[in-house]
C-alpha cells in the first residue's frame, strides 16, 4: 500500500505526455505519372524550357498544422530545381542535358514547424533529339590506284549520334550535284566505286566527295526534327603504267642547207611517258627512211646529218622515229612512232639589192612641187631591185616605210628582179608647209625564206613651194576701243594675217571696206588700222563702227575678218539748262523741278548732280542732288513762316542752281531760278486760276491748252451746223429768222436713227431757251408789212413703244434751237403763272407761236408716217 501514490503519479504523468505528443507531417504518394506528391518515379524531358513548372510537392500534417516544402541537392552537383515553400510548386532553373546527366538526385522535405520529414528522390531525364550526328576520324583522305576494279570498297566514314532510339540512329548518303563514280552504303558508311565506273589518272587526279550523315529524327521542343552533318572525302587517284609514250611538238620538219657540215644537228624530237604520275624513261631510234644519211641520239632525240649536203641524193627525206618506254625493272614497255620530214635546200646567201643608174645604191633623191596630181609617178627616181638567189629564195616583198598613205610602191612582190615605181597616193599630204623634206625607207624583205633577208634604201624627196594657201587672220573678229577725242591719224589696232607660203606668195596686203570704214585707214603691209587725218570722232554721234579687213596675196587669194571699233566717251560737253533764267511757281508743300541735260554719250559723263550755289537767305530751300527737285525746308510750312525769315516778305525768290556732271574732269553750268510761292488758298479760287498759276512759267503751254479747247468748240459747231443743214435740206423747210424754243412736256424716251444727233441723259427741251431776237439795226422793225419769223417746230412725239429699262433716256433737239448748257429741272409752273406769262408776251409773238404750232402739227403727222 505504500507504493500506491507513486505509481498513480507515474501513470498520470504518462497520460499527460501522451496527451501532449505532436505527430510529424508526411508526403502523399500518388504513384508514377502523377504531377504532385512526393516525386516518386518522376521523369522529365531534357528539352524542357528553363522556368517551367514541372511538379508540385504535396503532403499533410496529422494535427492540421500548415506545412512548408524544401528541396536540396548534393553540394557537388548543381541545383536544377527550386520550390515554392508554401505551395510546393517545383520550377526548372537549369537547362537539362541527358547526354551529360541522365538522372538527378534530390532531397525533398516537409515541415510543420516542429517536425521535419526528408526523402531522397531520383528524377529521370528522358531523351530529346537535340544532338546531331558527328563524324569521327576526320579528315577522310583515300589513295586509290586508277586501275581499281569497279565495285571495290575504298574507305568507311563513321558518325555517332549520342541521342537514343531512332534519334540516335545514323544513315549516310552522298551529296553531289551530278551522278558520280562513287556510292556510300547508307547503314555502314562504306564508300565504294560504283559498278561499271573506272578511274583515270590522266583525266582526274582527285575526286572530292561530300558525305551526309542523318539521324532517324525525333521530338525536340514539341516538333519532329531530323538533324544531319556533312564531311569531305578526298579520293586521290594514283597513276599506273597504262599509257603509251606521246610525242610533243608534232609535226616535225627539218632543213639541211648547202653549207651544212656533216654531224650538224638538224632537229630534235621530244617524247614523254603518257603516265605522268610515275613516268618511265624513254629511248629514241630511227626505224627507216634515213638511207644512212641521218642518225638520232637515243636519249635526247636529236637528229643529225651524217653526210655532206652535196652527197645527198634526194630533196626530201621521210624518217620514222620510234620511242620506247623502259620500265623500272629495265624491260622495254610501250612504244610510239612519229614521221619526220627533212628537206635539202639551196643556201639563201644573197639578200635583195637596190641599184641606180650607176650601180648598187642605197640613197635616192628627188625634188618636186607640193601637191602633185593624184596617181602621178615619180619619174625622177630610177630604182631597180634584184635578188641573185633562185626559186623561193629570190622572192621578196617591197614596201615603203615612213609617213603612211602618201606614196605607194609598185610592184609589191618581186621574183628575182623588177623596176621600182613610186606613185602619189595622197596629194593633200604632200604639203611644203608641213614637210620641207619627205624621207622614206624602201624595204625589200624575202617572203619564203626562213632567214627573211632584207635590204633598205633611203628615198629623200625635196618639196618645192607653190601658192596653195590663203592668208588667214589670227582671229575672225577684232575688237578695239579708242577715245572719241583721239586726233586724226591715231592708231586703233593692228590686225595680223599669216600666209604659210614662202617668197612672194607669202606676202600679205591689207585693205578695208564697208560702210563703217570711211573714217579709218589701214597700212597695206603692217595691218595697222588708224583714223583718217581729218577724222573727228564723236561718241555722241556714232559710238560704234563696224567694217571688214581683207588680207590678200599676190595672186588674189584672200580672207576676211570683221572689225568692231567702239568710241570711248570723253567728258567734252557741259551740262545745259533749257534757259539761263527760269521761273517756277511752287505750291506750298509741293516741290518744283529743274532739269539740265548733258550731251555726253556714256555714264558717268552724262550723270548730273544738282546743287544750290547761292540763295538769299540760304536756309529756305533744299535740293535733291540727283533729281533736281527743290522744296522748302521742313521747318517752313506756311507763307507766314516764310515771310518771317525774309526781309521784305517777298513771294518771289531767286536761286542760283548748279548742274555738275560726274566726268573727269567735271564740268558744271549754273542757272538763275525765280520761284513764286503760293499756298493752296490761291488754288481754291478756281481751276482756271490754278491752271494759269501753274502755266505761268510756261505760257506756251497755256496757249496750247486754250487753242485745243477752241478747236474742239469749232469742231462741235461745224458738226451741229452740218447736221442742221442736211436736216433742213431733206425736209425742204425754210429756216426761221429767229430761233424760238417751245418748251413741251418731256416725252417718253425713244431711239432715233440719226446717231450723231444724240445727246445722252438730257432733255432736248431743257437745252433751249426761248429768246427774243435782238433788234436789227439795219432793218425796219416798225414796218407792219414785214412777216414775223416763224417759230421753230416742236420735236416729233415719241414712239409708242416703251423704252428699255436699262438705258438712259434719249432726246432729239429741234433743228432751229440754240444749244445751251443744261439747267436743273424746274417745277412746272402753275396755271396762273403760265397765263400771266402768256399775257406778258407780245401779240406778234402770240400770232407767230400759233402759226408755228399749226405747221408743227402737220410736220408731226408727216414724221409719224415716216417713222
């Protein structure tokens, strides 16, 4: 019983410890192929992109506490993955390569904060087609004899692919643009000479092949790819002895001349083994045809003559030379044969030779005039050429060596001997002015001989001059300038003409002619042009002269040139005012202008500057130096201001004005200018007053204007009188003595056929005023028996048609009315005023008006019928 309490206490403590125990977290095992859990049997392709989410760690804690995830690697290996501690997402952070590392060992762990559970996992890296085939044992160089049988194996190429499966299998093929003598086994890579194909060292000493190795294809980053590689294979062809010897430089010809010594070499034949890779030694021999006259060196192939040429019985020998190969074993092998032709010829020991009249000669001379006729024979040359050899040795060509195309020689080919003739080919080139002496070489050279013997002779032709050239001026135009004040006989310029001819034919005589040559002369031999002794030049009259100069030789051959002479203006004229004393009227605020002229022809001699040389007082006027305009100073703006600065308050001022030219030396002229100054108030008095004031300084201008006005008035009067005359003549009416106008109501506007009687925008009745004729002092007005003058008829009534709205009214004046200025329209008078006016009129006037009214009514009816 004594142990009871301790035992109970121990049990109680054990119960409390069990109650407080914390269990460790653990991963879920979801098996292979799952993308979450504990990465059991997890595999990953090697071409997975870096940064991809590849797996998710997944686990739990029995107490439900939050868990965190971790992944770690062996310190000696690289860290390939990273994990999100909370979510467990595993990300690829390093590129995978199955060929370098096909599995990855990692430690994954899960923790609830108190307990940590770790597991070691193995991650498999699966293959992708990321490796291309790679050739090994490069470079491939094969030595193959040219007699290798077709179908033989020559070499083997080998390539490896580190990928697995079909991606690691390799096949081979040739990459050639054309069919080849070679083939390659697609599986083993063995290179063979194709069936029926042969190698030939003489045609191709090497062959270059391209072999392609291709894998079986596979997936790479989701796509099917096939990778390949290439390599070069060099097949060197080895030469074998399968070709006969070959002669070089065929055909062979040799010549034996009459002076050839026995034992002399005639020619050498050359042969070589057709197999150039490993050539054999060759030996030469004569087979037949020599008749004992020739022999050959068996090693060098040199053929020599063994007898004197005089002992040889044939002209041509046909030899046969045989060449034989000697193998490395010393046995005779392949042979070849070639013909050799040797001619026995006479010695060509005489070159062509030129002869003159006295024997052999190598220089011939002749004098002749230039420009002989085309085709002329140079008969002064007696030349013979000869070659003493016979046959082909005596055949040679002739030609002239020197300036080409001038002469030609005949004949051009000679056999043994010929007379040489030289003929003119180009007459224009035989020019004394170009060549005083023509030198040629006459060349004779053999045609058919190997020696080509030749000889030459000098042909020297002295040319004589003729008058074949026209004098030519050094320029087509000559331009000269001379001051206008140059005295008579002054030199202007010198013209030059050149005649290349010699002697008298080359002397030139000058003359001038033309409309502009009157004031000039020319020295006939020197060509100096000078002015006439009496000539007086004036640039203001004629500034330019133009004429022709003529250069002529003794036979009348000539040429022309044109001469242009310009006179340089000299300041020889004074400026001139129109009058020495001038009067001007100046309107206040406006300038007056004074003008002078200078007769000089050119600037600056005729440019003038104006100035005021004297004025009293001096501070009233200014002048424009270039235009001559004179105006009041800006400080003077009224006549009162002007009167204040003048002692007497005058309105007229006198100025001394100078005009000075800009020439050198400069000339000047002065004039007295009187200026009347008026203000604008005087101009406002009327246009006539203003006009008279403005024309005061030029009265002729006023007279001309008034004469023009009077001429216009007279013309209008004549026009109206003529119209009136013809109108009255047509109507056969007697003109009244007095001119009376009867005012009538304004008719509607109408058009009239007589266009020249129109007065636009006026009323005919308003243009006339009823006037009493003045008393006639020469007639008896008190006589009652005299008939009063009839009153002018009223104008015809207007037509019934309405006028155009866009035109102004037209009216026709009466024939006998007097034309006066149009008055403004007056209001029509009241009836009483009219009656009073009629009562005031005289009885005779009333009777006259009544009579004229009746006549006018008849006239009106006649006019209506007419219109």
